[in-house]
C-alpha cells in the first residue's frame, strides 16, 4: 500500500512492493473488490463494457451497456483508456514501456538465503536510452517453481523491448543450452526462459488529448514504469476530488476502540439485481459511443 495511505502505526518500505502470494492474474482485481466492499460500493462481476450511452443534447454519459445488453446507470464514469475507440484516441501520442519476464535457475544476489526479493537498477549506457529496473522474486513468493527465480526488467522504451533489455540480460545471465555439462560451474545464473514485449504508457496523457469525451467521463491511465505508485495515487486523488469535491480522499480508519456497534440498527441488504437494471430501448436523443463498431448506434 502506498505510504500516503498508511496509518502512523503501520510500517512499510517507501514504495509499494506487494508480490502475489499465489500465481494468479487476479491480484489487482481482488484488491479492488476489497476496497469496494470496505467503502460501500457495488461490484458488478463479469460485466465487460460494450459501449457508453451518451445524450446528444447534454453530451453527458448516461449509462453503459455490458456484454449482456444490460444497462448500468450512473452520474460519473471512470474508464481506462483502452476502452476508447481509435477515433477517440486519434490525437493521443503514447509513450511505450519495454518489459521482459525471465525465469532463471538461481539469484543474481550471491547468498544462501531463498527468502529475498532483489531490486537492481542498471544505469543507461548510451545517450537516448534509459535506466533498467530489475526485480527478482524467489519461489517463497509463490510466483515461480521451487529452485527457480522470476525476474522482471522494465524501462522506458527507446527501441523494441528486446533491443532495450537484452544487453542487460546478457550481462546478468548466461543463456541456457541443452549441451552444457551437468556439473559445469557457471558464474552467472542460467536463463531458462524469456519473454520480451512492449506495452503502452498512458500515465502522462492529459484529458484534453481525447476527442469528444463526455464531461462526466474520467480517464484513468494504466501503469507506468516507475517502481513506486506515486503517479497513480496522485491521479486517483485528483479524480476523486473532481467527482467528490467536498469529501476527504481515503480518510484514515477510526480507532477500533472508538467504534460502537449497534445491533439494532442493521441496514437491510440491498438486492444485487437492483444495481444492474435490464437494458431499455434508447430514446432518439441517445447515442452509443466508444462501443463495438458493428453495433448500431442507439
């Protein structure tokens, strides 16, 4: 958790470092569901967005249509920009992030312990290139098999991911070959598997870069290449104050000793189905925006 959201009694590193304790891509999803439950939100599972319903006169978004054709109505919509159409993003100029994911046979840190997370920053060697951040996870984090290590390399792109990161990989690791002698001593860890890829960085894109965005639709960027999450927290706070200007952003929880539980004031549980009303026919003033181009406009 980011230091700005921690209580004084909570100790943490000066940056968030929460490796998954089990091999699943749902770690972020589980955290969002937990935050939603704590702050009284309603989480609609397995409802991917097909399009936004925009009023032609007010130019405000009135609802979303999910893949089942159901309409979910709200006053405000927070959307990651990968949902937007090419026309909406035609003037956006994205940066790229170069990434590599490796599996190795031992740690780059020469130690007998198998309970560490190693972090290394490799400075840029040439003008126009960027420093590479290396994060190594051991098997105790439940992210890789016992006897192996999972390594992430990240930097701002100057070329392709392989061109940016392979020189660092060659310095730190030895390529694996099946013809190697079984008991041969290798100075560097062996590289068992590698994947290189580039991903889009939308963390510095301003809202004005998007075309015809409804006034009540707010854009949330994806991850950047920094180790910490300062930018994400600042962006979340900015968006929160735009939507709820008179509310405190992530107020500290009350002292458990000050909480008074009243068993007689139990609120009735709201029906889950009430949060997702059935899709209704649209009026002529509405239009479908950012949706599947094969679907007719509403």
